């Protein structure tokens, strides 16, 4: 790992004007930060404008969703080739709110992943258990099923990020205990190695998402097998996101000292 990875999910927030003002400042502050891979997943209708603002910077612009087909009579959906045509580089796939409100299952997540890879869109795939599944002692079996089903299309040439996002932690302000986060990430890594081999696992970065804040990001990013974090509500506020980025980079540098410039 050469960079600390930070991604965002703006969900259904901000106007175009607010978004453009935000990104002009963001590019000034973090457009070329050494040791940082910053991925901003935003509402898809703003991607074209934001991609232009970020041109020449190291910030990667992503979509919060993607449709698994290319073209057709699918009213309101946006496909990988459409996203790529406006400068989208990354897609968030399988977020817990897509699973909860739009009933997306692991099979559909796998189809979306396949489409993203086929069209050069870098995937961040979200997996994680519900509160009911965790309380029933099924967290590991759920993660095992998700790894098996969501990633069936992978080949040894593919790269992606996997975000462990316990569904009960999204937007609640509550996160698992730090050893539990580390344990979940270790289990996911072991499942990837089991199915695809140790060499391939180096193509996979494991991220944590779910009520991440500037106050807990240093501790989370210091955990073994955690390569970065995702911010939701915090990412809508530039000061909050910047503080989170600084804490994440600080943790990464403590554990992965950067070589001399």
C-alpha cells in the first residue's frame, strides 16, 4: 500500500452550485496530497461538472450507484458506459441503503461489479451484516456468502476496493469495537486469499465505512488489514472531511512511513 484511501458517499445531497463551490475548495486543499487516494462518490448528475473541476488533480470522481446493463428501456437508470462518458472513474456498488431501500441482493451486486469492470470503472463494493444477523451470530457466514456471490466475476487481472460496512452502523453514530473491525477485515482478507490466492489479494484494498468521523478515523486506519475509510455525512462538510483526511493520513504514515521525496 502506497496511499491511504479515503472515499465519500454524498447520498442525495447538495445542489450543483453548492457542489461546484465545494470542489473548487477541495481541489485547492487536497488536489495533490502525497500519500492520499481521495475518491469522491457524488450524485451522478454532477459528475461531468466535477470531473472538469478535478482535471489535473489526484482526486477521483465516482458515482454512488451503477446499472448492470449498458443500454435499454430502464427508465431512470445510469449505466457504466454513460458514467464513463462524463468522466466518472469509480462506482460505489452494493451500499447498504441500496440493499435496504431498493432490495438489491448479492447477485445484483455481482452483476453491477462485472459491468463496472468491463467498462473501466473502478469498483468499491460494499459488504456487511445487519444488526439482526450480527446478534444471531451470523456475521461471518454473511460475509462469506457475500464474498462468494458478489465476486464471482473476478479474474486475477482485476483490481477493486472492498468496503466493510456493517449495515447497522450506517448513519447511526455507532461503530463496532475496534478489535471487531479488525477481525472482520481479517476474515474478508482470508476469504479473498482462499478463493483467489495470496498474490491476487494484493490487488484488493479493504476499507471501513459506517459512522466514520475525524474522532475515530485515526484509530480505525491504524488497524491491521484496514487500508482506508469512507465518510458519509461528514464528507458534506469540507472542514469535517479535511480533519478526517488529516487523521487518516496521520495513521497511515505511522504504519506505512513514506519514502523520501
